[in-house]
C-alpha cells in the first residue's frame, strides 16, 4: 500500500515531474527530461515542513534546484560524455539557500560582527541603515483603510520627500521611526500613494492585494499566461549553432568557458549570476562604486565573480562595457524596463552586436512585475512583489492577522535567481543546437504566481509551524530585518540540522583582509562526477579590470 504521508521530498518531486517538466511554456528539451529521471531528493534531509511559512518555499526551491541540476546534467552529458551521471538534491540546503547571506561567515565572524559591519557599510552611501531611513521600506495603513508597502530602494530620499518628511531623523528606536512613518502614510489613500510613488517619484511601492485581488488587476491579467520564464528566439543565417567551448577541466561543470556580463544589483539578478558561476561560468560583474549597493548581500553574491567599476554615463565606461559584451555569451540585465536602453545597451542593440560578430547571445533580464502590462515599467523589489501578488496576505491568514505580514526571507528573490539560471542554461543549450540569439525574461511576480499556484501548506502543517515558531508571529511593521533576527536566533534550537557543517563550503575571500576565509552555503545539488564550486571567493566592488580573464 502506497504511503500517502506528506513529505518535502515527495512534494518537491511532484512539482518537478508533474508541474515543471510538462510545462510547454518552459520549452524543456527531451535531454533534460531524461536527465531528470536521474535526479533524486536526499532522504536524509528534513521531511516535514519547518520554515514558518504558509507557502511551499522549501518544496518549490528544491524542485527548482532539481530542474537546474537536471539541465546541468544534460549539458554535462553532451559536453563531457557523462551520460549516466546521477544527481541528488538536498532540500535542507535548498531552504537555507533562500537566506544564505545571513549564514555567511568571513574570517570566522558572522555579518553581525561590528568590524565586518564597518566593511559592509562602505556600500551604504545613502545611509539607508539608520532606523528612520531603513523603515521607509515597510507596510503601513492608509487613509482608506487599506495597506501600502512603501519602499526606499537603495535611497529613501524620494519616498520621504513624497510624504513631506525629513530625509534624516534621529529616533530613539525602531518603533519611534515606525510610528512617525505610520502617521505620515495614513494621510493618503492607497491608490494615491501607488500612482504618486511609481509614476511621479519613480520609486518602488505597491498596494497589498490578496491573491484574488491581484489576479483581477490589469497587471495580474497581463502576465497570467506567462510561465516561470519567457524564452524568445531570434534566428538569422548569420547566427549558426555555437558549440560549447573546449575546456580543460577537472570539475566537469556544465557552464565552463561561458562568459557572462552581470549588470545587476540587489538580490535576484546577482543570484542568477552567482549560480551560473557555481556551475562553471566566468562572470564579470559591472558595478559603480559611486552608487549604493546592498553590501550585506553582495559579500556573498559576488562569489565566483570578478567585479569591475564602470560609470556607464561616461564614454569610457560605455566603451569598456561594449568591449566586454563583444566576447560575452550572456548579458544579464537586472534593471527596470528601458533603463539599459537609455544607456545604449538594451536587447535590440545587444542582439545586433551578436549578429555583427556572427555568434548568438543570450540576453537575460529580470524585473519585479513582468515584461508586459501597465506596471511592467515600474521599479520593484522582492517586498513589493510579495505585497502586490498576495503573499503577504497569505502570511496574515496563517497567523490569523487582519493586516498583511511580510515574509521573513527574500524567497522570491532567491528562487527567481534559480529560475534565471535555468533559463540561461536552456537558451545556451538551444544556441548550441540551433544557433540564433535568445531573450530570456523572468520576474519576481512570475515566481510568486507560480508559488501561489502550488497551494498552501495544510491547516495541520500551518498549526504545527505556529507552535514551532511562536516568536515569528509578526505585525505589518515587522520588516525583513526585524523578522530575520528571530529566524536566525531560532535555527540552532529549532532546526539544528540546517546548520550541519557538510552543507557549507570554504574558500579564500578578497574582501579587504589578506588570506581571509569565507564559509558559505554550498550547492543544494551533488553530482556523481561533476563538482560544483566557485573559481574564486567574493571580492569587493571594483577589484578587477573590465576585461575577461586572460585577455590583454
């Protein structure tokens, strides 16, 4: 008799085999479907849901890791003849991957260490991490009894000006900042804030909809038919098939020899490139040291990358980027729709560069809202997607709250990172077989729509999670930072297995101190022969020149 007990591994397998692999929108080749038969889920990982979430974060992440690993296996079979190689996905690691930056240790110290904090603070050029400015990014009640997720992005100035508030303010504690911001937001209706923030101030922000309300918005309807990613082909007689690069390898990683230009900031985009580096790609991240960055994440997300400073508003910077792109296989764009076009590097131009050189390119792009519909042009972040798609109200329902509660981890960011790497592998595989150039598009909203479609955890599971994590019962004003403190503090006691040393890897970092180790969350996938890993540890911004390794 078949055991119908719910386990994380069974549900991840169901998502992989019954939902992802058969989805025609994902254009998954037969070779990957065959490789998926050699992909399994580690039975030694925790089998009962343990993250205090109503949605299936662990199961979804594990299933996406399995699809990514299957793509990698199919490519490794083609490149290296590893035709029978098996791969095992560990759902514990797929879970801690979703907040991996919090578990990073540099020089033996966590990121909360004051000395590390000083190094990270150089990225915070706009002083975003004061209580007053950080808590601009939060959910607040509006005059018409709705809820609006205000957002400061990497610079809260515009949101504060919109509300008529001082740009900087000394407050005694977080609650004083929260109370002051609550009173300011409460002066306006939700629709007014939504239009004012996004269309006039060009600053992220969104109304907290339920999943049902979001599906009825024009934006929800516009992307309702989209899969986890969109993959468009551009063929020309000038773009023949491009064989995989010939490499001398001992690790047999599927993307070795592939060159990626990383034009992203924050979390989702850098995670796409970080995963590509894990699977062997050579990645050059283009940063601007005059602009703010999310240093607490970048210390980990720069794993395996070279980082070059370029000012793309100068002719010198634009030429250096164009030279990088001339030899690139993939260009990764993490900016809002049209931003890189203004600098001369949108998809139209990059695809033309590929045609001129006679070698196809993959232009991969990631945003918040999706790539069509009335909100496609808007700036957005993980919190905004979680607010507008209804994730926050699902968390509220789990806790019996009458106000939206934001997730305690940047789930949609990190899982969109997995999706983006899958799409890139798919496009590169097609380029090798058919030629052409490819446009791969993914968004946080597409990921969240997929996650919601998987259904919520059963009432019994949700009750057990409430009992397991009573300290995670939150309010609308408990932002990611406030909640993550509780999560990280609870891990050693409640889920010590997640901190198993075998789930972590060590490498030399280049983060300002010589001969310094960094310990980080390793890959969730383990192959029989292929050995996933990074060519280098994380580096500071602007550490390298804007050129490919080995090129004069």
